[in-house]
């Protein structure tokens, strides 16, 4: 990955400096560059990486309003190396750290100011009007996962809105808020984004309560409740793969509160990269 970072810098005609930062599972690496930019390199398996994977961040630059707080994209660079595909993005450097650098879920109260929450609401509202490049969270996935992890049939996903599709604490910076990682954005079920942030906050009740207050107009609707069920099903699927052991009891409790059915439990399989 360090060699890939150097190769990307050469390919994009820039120079990196400072200590490199590693992302989730060592699949991403990033560094500051000249000109107030940040170079981020992602490594994926060639057999599992579509040819248009970077479509997300590239199309975001074309379609998403400036009212959405996000880093701007300046250049892209992609290359293959045997079984792997590397993708490099040259984006704005964001000085403030992410809220949770080591895990998507929250473990302590970050004490975020009211201005942070206002920016989040405004960003999601502005994002909702953008033309999405894809549909995320397919009905076929819900039909398969709901009975296995929530113990209920999947609802029909009727209402969708354009969303980030990976709104969790490793992708949000401290104040001032910047929303990172735009690979998955697209048409999501109504309520899915705030619900995903909510279920990733269950270990910190004051923050979880704040999310429900800020987004009550979405989460407390029939469509919003479906979005929350989808977020819980996705998280419990991850639990079944060996992730989120500390969060798992709270996810199951919330799922039972929401659906009236106790979710099935099974021994988690070993998480794999």
C-alpha cells in the first residue's frame, strides 16, 4: 500500500509529505500532498471491483450541491496490478479528524455543537435532491436478509431518497462537519442514512437520542421505520459475520422494540477481509 501511495503520487504529478494514515482493514492509505490536497488510495480485489467503482465520487462532483459539506475531488487515477485494483483520489485536505477513526460505531460522546448538527441536517436535505447514480439496498437483499436476521418478512421498499449510503462515525469529521467517502452514494430507502447513524450510536444514549430528535420528522414515519429496519438488518448481518460484538445486544434489543419480534441469534462466523 505504501508503494501504491507513491505510485499514485507520481501518476497524479504530486508530492506527499507527513505520516501516512491507514483506513479500514488496511485497504486504504492516505497522505497530505502539496497544494492543500489529500491523496487517498484504495486497494480492492480485481474480481470484485467493478470497472466504474470510482463513479461515486466522480459523479458526486458533477451532481451534488455545494450545500453538502464534503471534500471536493480534483483528480482520479486507477491502475491494476495482478489480482488487485488500485484507485487514487486527489481531494481537498480536511484538517479536522473523523469522530471515530477506529470503528464505525460510537463508543463515547464526541460533544458535538449545535452547528455540527445543523450542518448535517442541511447537507442531507441538499443531498436528497441530487440525481442518484445508482440504487443501493436492493429489494432482493432485503428479502433474503430480513427473515434471517430480523425474523420478519422484508417490507417492500417503496420510498427512496438520494443519500450517502454509508453514514457512520468513521466518515464524519468533528466540527466543522465534513462528510467523507462518497463511493456508495445513491438512492437509499427513506430514513436509511439517519437510521444507520442512530444504530451506530446505541452505545452512547445521549447521542442516539439527539439523532432521533434531529431526524424525528423522518424516522418517526412509516417509511422511516422501514429505513431503520433496513439499517438494523444490515448491522445484524455484520454481527453474524463476526463484527460489532459489543453493539450486538443493543442492536437486537432495538430490533425487537421496532418490530415486536425477537431477532434470531446464531454463532457469528469469523470476519474476513
